[in-house]
C-alpha cells in the first residue's frame, strides 16, 4: 500500500492513513451532518437523550458535529484494530501496521495463526473492543449534563455506531471478523485449508447478498464492502489452498535443476540472445561466465523484457552483460514452494535463482566451483509458471509425493 502515510504509532504499531481515507472522512462527516435531526430524534427516543433539536441543527452545528462524530468513529475503528493487533501480538505474531482506508481499518499481520483457538480469540477481540468503546461512550454520554446537547449527540451517536460496528463485523462473511470466527470454529473438526474453503464460500454468498442489497438500497458503501469481501475471500482462500497443497513441497522438488538449465554468456549479443529465446522458447536465462580453469561463475539473469528494451537496430551492438540484472533474488532449495511464491510476489519478479547456501549439504547438480564462490552455488531456477503448473497438478491429481520426484519435460 504505497498510497498511505504514517501519522504516528500506538504500542509500537505504526498507524497509517491511506489516501482513500481522506475521501471517506468528509463523506462520513457529511452523511452524519445531513442526518443530525433524524439521529437526534432516534437518540431522544431510544437513549432518552433529551437533546434540544434546535441546539444541534442551527447554522454550521450539524457539520461540526458530523466531523467530530466521524473522527470519533475512526478513533473507534483504530481501537477495534488495536484489539486484534495486541491480541495477536500476545500470541507472538508480529504486527506490521494499522491502516485506515476506504472501508475502515486493516491490521497487517505478516503471518496468520493456524491454531483455531488463537484465530478465534484474535478475530473476536476487535468486536469486543468496539462493544466496550460503545459502552464507554454511553457512560460518558450519561455523565454529560443535558445542557451540552452537542456533546450528548456525539457521545450517544458513537455509543450506537460502535455497537453497530461490532455487529456488522460479526456478519459471518469471511474475511470479516465473523467469517474468521466461523473459520476458527470450522477448523476444529477439519483441516485448516478445507475450513478456509468453506468459510470463503459462505463469505462470497454473503458478499453477493450484501451487494444485491446495496444495489436495491443504492448504498455505494455497502456495494464497495461487498466487492471487497468477495475479492478478499477468493484470494485468501486461494493462498491457503496453495499453502496446504504445497505443505511438503520444497523449491528443489519443482525447480528446473541446473543440469537442465540453458545458460547464456555475458558477451553474447542481445540479437543472439533473442534468437535463442525464439528457438528454445525460454524467456529467462542465467548469465554464466566461463572462467579460466573450467570454472563457471553466475553473474546475472537476463529476461525477455531486458532484451526488449534495446532497439532492434542496436541489438548487435549490445551484449547480454549490458542489459542483464545483477541484483539477483535467490531462494534456498530446501525452503518450501510457498516461500518462493511469496518472494516473487514481494519483489514483483517472475523467477528466482535457486542457490544452495554456503556450507550447505553439498551442491546437487553442481554448478561452478563452490570453493571459489562465497555466496552459494546455483542449483536451479524456479519460475512463477513452474509453481503454477505444479500447483495445478497437485490440485487436479490429489497429492503428489514429492519424494518420488516426479519430473516433467522428458
Ligand atoms: Zn475487526
């Protein structure tokens, strides 16, 4: 989320504002301001607020109250997210940040608990905090003398809004809090991935219902939330399924081993490289320098997009060394396949070099001279399409035993 900026931190957790939040804050201030009269009548009816409607509807007062109540609501949202975050931290899960955006707040965890009890407690902590904030607002409301109509309006409204926020979040639409609670409960009796699939399916149904309801009501916020829930449920379910499918699959199992790799020399021309890409139908090559004593040294990685940047007329003049990437992203052959996917996603690249860490268990499919290289030995290459193909095979055939080392391409 590059469009966000930090406004401070609480309990060591950075609090950030997304640019979309700057849109939604005035919108909420406006929506509350417009409805000051109706809300006052409701508060007077339900909470016996005794607010003089003339007090809160005069001049600019509704807009000021709208703004204060909107800010108060978002403070409530931050407290809600802190509820999730501090609970997660107690279980040892690090929290990266809390971000306020278009649809409220997001607490960014770098990993999620797979123990159902922990997930249950973390998920329910947010709504519990919101109920407590609502009760606290009601307490302050009750203590505020009737003469302060504006303050009673804001506090009474926040009491109702925070409880409503808790109730809304408990809708079992995964990945909303209620959906996470549902997954935790489902995961008691079945595998985590299966529980996630089921919770996500229910979440998508709720999202569709919410979206339709939003359409009938012409409620743009509800339509937006429905859309967001649908996308998030799909992507989290896919990620969890992938993780489960790849549980015992390592990078070594699905990489292209060094022995099968086509490599290119740094002094080859870009024109030559493109011809090879065309005839071999590969779009990425490790660049390897052949040294004096038969030693080979990995110096870079070159892809079709690197070569494409050179104009056709200049492709004979430029060499691979001119266009290759030397800032190489690598992955350990023994790390699991999911780590490779996450690293590619993190760096927004399509392939990783598989490098045996120095002093490893001896290089498999040896490449280069381990003694001459301090930064490890190239044992293979793994691409996004390798991972996706492997995932499709595991998904469609059930489990593949990686120890049997099934290999394609022969
Ligand atoms: Zn929540």
